């Protein structure tokens, strides 16, 4: 069962924007990579321990922190920056 043409069109519209944000994140946040790595370690440890609640919490924290980090880069470089 396929997702249908509307969902595929939406995906094709959003993917380039997501790729652009990922590129910006990885190229401008090198100073904070250790923070992100530490957050991922917490997620891995929670999963390894079988603690779904802690894993879910750690993932949520990582996503929220990543959003803050990314928004700082966008603010510094401009929404339509050369990135």
C-alpha cells in the first residue's frame, strides 16, 4: 500500500529544506558537537538499559536542544543565508 501522490509531493517539497537545515546544522555547530554527542550517549545508554521512559525523555531533550542550536545558526546567518 503506497502513501499516495499527495504525501509523495509533500515529501519532495520538504526534503530539500530538511537537507538544507541538516547541512547548516553540521557545518556551523562544530563547537557544540560534543554536547550533541553527549546527548546521543544518554539516549544510547537508556536504550541499552531498556529504559524506554528515559530514552524518550533523552530524545525529546536532544531534539529541543538541537532546535535551539539550529535556530541560533539561522539567526546568525540569516534565514536566506548562503548556506
